[in-house]
C-alpha cells in the first residue's frame, strides 16, 4: 500500500499516546458496559453510593507521572481482579446465553488486560505501588441477589472511574515519558498467561 | 509348572526361527513409516543379507514398485550387501524392495524386504506477508486474515502452515494452522482485537523435509485494520457561494479505535475522469469539506474513503457515489445557433450562471416581425414562422441572468430563391473507441460559392428520428466545426440503436451593403441517416396474405417502425413451408420491398409463412402467418359454370324443340281429346209411338250448376247462402267428379241424387249431366214429345268406371251424356230445385250431414242412383 506509514508511531505521542488512546477507548467501553448492565437489570441510572471499592494512595501533585501511572496500574489490576470475580459469579448464577452485555463484558476484560500490559511498558523499574480492596467490599461477603447486583454496579463504577483516571493521566503525560515498548518482565508474562486462560 | 515353562520357551524359539527365515534380508535405511526423499537429490539404499542366508550378493535384486532397477546402478559392497543409488524424481514414491532369490531352480525360499519411499520438496519461504482485520459494526473484527505468497512450487508432501500473532506488550500469542500444500492465507482469532498494541506476525511452513519462516511483520495493530468507508456522505449545494459544493460525512469508527483521515474525489456526471482533492487538505480528523473552483450549474459525483491517521491502516473502499449540483450567478458570454425556418434553441455550453430568460426577436425584411420571451426552464423550444417568398428574415437571440444580458446571436434567413450551396458529399463511420463508440463524420468542402460569401464554419446537426410526439423537447444537438476541417467526431451523447439524421450545414458570413450588418446564412444541408451502434430489430415484420391463389400467394408486410428497427434493414427473408412439414424455403428480398408473390405453391394446401428482417447486427423473425391455397385457379370456376349453364341451356332448347315437334303426341298423352259437344253431330229422331197427352212424369232432371256464378245460385236465398257457403265452396265437393285435368272449370254437378241417400251422394255424383229418356211402360206422352239430345262424347263416366257392376245393372235404363244447357233454363231449374234443397238441408239433422256431402243437390224422383 503505497504511502502507508510503517514506523508504527501514533502521531507524535508514541507508545504513551497509544496507551492513552487505549485507556480512553476502555473508559468509553466501561461506560457502555455499566449502562448495559443497568439496563439489563433495570437498575436506576444514579450511581451507587459508598465510594470506590479500590483504594489507592492519593494522586497528589507531588507524585511524578511515572508514580501516578504505577499507582493507576495497580488500581486497574485490582479492577481486573474484581471484574473477573464478577464474571465468575454472574456466570455461575445466570445461564450461558449470549447477550450484548456479555460480549461487551468480555471485550472490557480483554481490553483491560491489554491496557495493563500497555501501561506496564511505561512503568519505571523498581517502583511498586499497591492498590487495595477492603475485605468487606471484596464481594466475598456479599449475599443476596440485590446486594450482589449493587456490588457489581460498584465494580463497574470503579472500572469507569479508574480507566478514566488512567486516560486523563496518560493524556497529560509530557513527551519525555515516551519510550519504546520494552520486553515484558517475567512477572508480567505470568500475569498475561493468566489472562489468556 | 515346569512343563508349561518349557512349552513357552519352545514357542518363542519357533517364532524366532520362522521370523528369521521370512526376512533374511534387510534394507538400510529402514523405517516403519515412509522415508521421505527430496526430489533431485541422490538416495542410496543398501540391502544386507542376514547371517546364515543361503544367498549371496549376486542373488540380490532391487525393485521399485515392481519395476527392476538397472544392475548398472548396483554397487556390491561385499558378499552380503549390495547398495543402489538413484536420483530422486517426483514420481518415485512407492515401495522399494530388495529380493534375494536363486536364478536357477531351487527350493530355497526367497527373501524379500521393502521400504516405503515418499518424494517431495522442502517448503519455500513465504513472502509478502500481509494481514487484514476489517471493521465489524463499530468495532474491529477479532479475526485477523493474513495472506502470503507460498511460491509456485508444490511441496508434494503434507505441509503445515502456522500463522502466529504475538502481542508484544501482553506477551500473548495466537496461532492458527492451515494444512494445504500451498496455503495462501490463514485466519487467526484474536478473541478481542487488540487495539493500539504492537503485533509480531509471521508464518511458519513445515513439512517432512524441512521448515521455513517468513519475515516477521511487526506493526501496531492499526496497521492491519481496514475501516469502512465514511458514513452518510452528502453533497450540499451552497446557495450563496458560487462554484462550490459542501461535502459532509460521519466517521465510520470512533477515534479511540482508529483516528482517520479522509480522501475525496469528484468528477462531472458526464465525465469519467476523477479529480482527487490533495490529501493535505483532508488529512485532518473532520466531517466536512468544501469543494471549490467547480464549474457552475454542473452536476458532480463525489466519492470518499478513509485511512488511519498518518496512513496507519489500510484504505477503506470508496464510498457510494453521491451527486450534487452547484449553482452560480455570473453572466455568461456564449449563445447558440439556430437552423432554417424551424428555430431550435439550445442552452449555452457555458452559461456563466443561471439563465433566467431568453429574448427572441424575429424581423422580416429588416422590420420587426415578432418577439418572444422564453423561460429558461424550457430552453429548447421550436418556433415556426412563415416566410413569404422573396422576403428575408433575421433572428436575434439573447440570454439573460440576474446580472445582465448576453451578446446577440444572429441568424439570417435569405430569400427562398437564394439558397446557398451545401457541402459536396457527406459520409459517416463508427469508430469503436473505449468505452463508447464514436461517430465520425466526413464531408467534402463546398465546391464553389458565390462571390462575397465567406465560409464562416460548418455546423453539424443530429436529430433523433422519429421524434416522440409526446416530447416537448426536440431531441437534437449540434456542434460547430472550423471551416478548414472536413471531418470531425460528434460529441453528442448519441443513444445506441437509435436513428439519427446527421446534417452538415455550411454557415456563410457576409455583409449586407445597405445596412452594413453582418449576416450568417446556412447553406443547403446534406443529410444522412446514421446509427452510433446497430442492433437487431426489436420485432420482426408482421406478414399478411392479401391474395391467395391456386399456386401462388401475395404477401404483404409493414415496414418496422423506425424506433424499433434499431439499425438499417439490410434485407427481408421470407420463410415458408407446408404446414407441419418443417421444410422451410426462403426468399430474400431487398429492404425496400414490402410485398412479394410466392409462386410454385401446391393447390389447396396449408402454408406457414413469416418474414425475417435483418440488420448488420442480426435478424429477427416476425409472427407466423398461415394461409391456404385455392383449389381452383383463376377462371376455372367460371369455365365450369359457363359449361354447365350452356349445357343446361342446350338441354332446355332440345327439350323445347322436342316438345314442339312432338306436341301432338304429348298433347294426346297429357290431355286426352275431349270432343267438343258443340261440334258433335246430333241425330234427330222421333219416336214411332205417339206422344201421349199425359206426359209421363220425368224421373230424370238434369241440372248444371255453376257454383262460382253467384247469379246461378238462388238469388232470393242470398240471406241463407252465407250460412252454407262453406259447404258449397268446399273443394271436397268436386272430388267426386273425378279430378280430371281436362275438366278445368270448377263446376259442381248435381244429378240424380235420391233424397234418401243424401249422406252418400258425393261419390255418386256424375260429372256430366246425364240425359235419360224413359218412357213408362210404353206410355205415349200426351204432348209433343221432347227432343232429346245425345252426346257423342266418348268420355267415359267416371262413376261408371268406378262402379261397372252398377253400370251394367242400370245400363238398359240410363245412359250418360254430356250437353250444355242454356243459362236461362238452368237458372230456372236451379232456382226451383235449390229451394227444395235448402229447405231439405235445413230440416236435415246436422249430425247426420257431414260437410263432405253437403252439396246443393236436387231431389229427384227418378234417375241415376248409385249403389
């Protein structure tokens, strides 16, 4: 194809720009997923109160961009864990019929894995942050159908929130954050294998 | 326990012994499966005789699929081993056997061993790997379709192509396998298309002879995406902006998935050449673009496609064509020509704006004759004008838009007796140019022209014929050609299979001295019919048989309408056959013939006929017509009729002549001669006895009654007569007379009827009056004896014929006679007698008096009385 660019660069932003675009795409899809779930379960569109399930250190301005990305990466990892938990519990209760919600749920799960893999390329070696989910909010103690649905809504709300945060943070990255994608660490590769399963 | 152990050992020994005998040779290399050989390389196999074999290496023979291998390629290694080396070819697949056997007769069992060979090529390295993931809905399909060039050489072996997609960041690997010998593509499912991720893609091909791996394709995933064309492409007219069109569209995919840039191309509706907007103008992520510098009031076709930003993806397909018309408001500077007396107005080629009106002024002999204002939405109109002989006409035409009026276009029509010369000759031809054929017109220059005339240019006109009467617009066009050119290509959009009249007009320019004006005048046109492309006629001619004779028939067919001919008719072919024989005969006639007489036909035979019209492109048959030839030819019937009539006439004359000649005989036959009593001779005699004074009472009375003479009936009884008229006039009464044809007068005679036998008197009625003279027992009448007349008629009395016995019985006393009596006497007698008869009739009972016998009869005292 004559004239096609072959450098694979995404405008002037490079990998960070692509990751930001991916985060933005995922954020949009998470909003759609939440909307689909509310519609399928006939839930009100008002947000469920109680704050976010995933808690991270505050993103204070003093943190560097790399640190912020590292923190958000940790939050997204928790979100993925929660989403997989949601999928497991929903699939255990509901029949295996295909629906737009389920297709979108799978897309979001896969895309979240892609975003985690993509943001990991931006992490600075040695920086480790953890994100936590309080035990009472982990969903394990949730009993009852309505409570489970409310908990799922909160998980999806967290997804919308943290993907939005990541998108905004990545878009605000200066050009110097750009670097070529690196080979994955052994730890990440294991995680990827888990995701594939 | 020991016994069974020994038995088992014995069986094992036997098995070993038998096995060693059955395979006393062995081939190296050996394999339980196929041994795969590469075509073109040498292959060496060695046959070893096992220890203890009775054979030597000289007894070894190699065979490939039952064909012995030539001894020349054997190589004896030692006394127990022989090798063979062959160059592997593609057809060497099969069983390679080594056989050891004595050439002379021997009881030693032969030893055979074989290996299976399979030949092929190692795979070639796949080249030009490319992958594509199409847009699916608002997302990208998870199926990545990769294709490559596997090379033209078939490996001949089972070959496995493995397509691998490795997502670098996530370290995920997706694979797909395709097992054709020469696979050219494979599809791998990525589950969810990994947008904004870096892919490594390669294909590995492997078979028994080796493996190859294509070059790796390491690209971001967008590189493999082929988006859909832009959505909702629309072309909007901008009213206040001249020469531009606004194009709007929608992004086919969200920018978070693929940020796109666009390409726009456009062309005029009538043109095939696309103009592409420079990409630098449309590379931005936008949803509208203004096309500028377009020709005003022209229809344009617009198409769009898109590609990932910075050409990061595949191009989409072009969108569907969208048409738009731009408007403008700039003055135009061109006008038109018109021809002869029928003015054809055509819109200017370049209008420079929207024409609002045309102004047409017609002058005759330089005096304003009439003027018209023509609306621009009907730019093609026809005006007819009568130009008296000896007058000239001048026509001026201007066009106006919202800004101003164009320069005048003038046409001068000279006096009718001043026709200017036309071109010498004109011909046309069709050139098969791509994509459409073109009509080439060629003509010869004007041979000579009057002094003072300047050939300004030629005008070529084409008019579609026949013109549709329902169409207000004249389907015509024209173009101007320079005066120094004698051939050109018509630039009109001529329809295929339609006839056009192509005319060439020389346009002369001259100055009129007294007005100092310049006039244009068209010379005599030369016109030829033409087709840009000919086809077969739409339908064949409908033939009718107008005159059918004994051995010929006249056929007539209508000319196919011009709009259905679709080409020049080259000839007509008449096909005819005797019905259901399928033995067609044909006659070909020229295209200007529309009737034909078929000859040599069989008489009184059903024929089927049809006519086929042909053009250079093909032929079409018309409907079958059936007719029957006549049984007789012209004049045959007339001859027969005349002969029959003449024969009849001759026969009639002959009969008449015969009758005339033999009339006496016929007369005697048909009308027996009845002597005329008036001519009869009567013998007068007087009785020898004296007439006695006392006249004996007559017992006979003779009455002749004419029933049609009213006076003969009783005048005084007319009042009574109507009541009995039917009885008197009934023809039944005359039946008793005998019905002889000689008795033409319908007279009824009554005679000698006894009143007592009134019921049976009809049959006994005598036709002729009978005169019976009798004397009673010799008495002499006292007065003068009556004179008796005796008829000499030989006509016999019918009654006597019918009753001969009665005749003989009464023959001595009564005799029949015929005589006429005077009317006076009859009336007197009848009057007296009818009185008595009527009276008696009235007294007679009705029931006993049948109508058939109701006659006026006379009661007699004596006379003839039938039995």
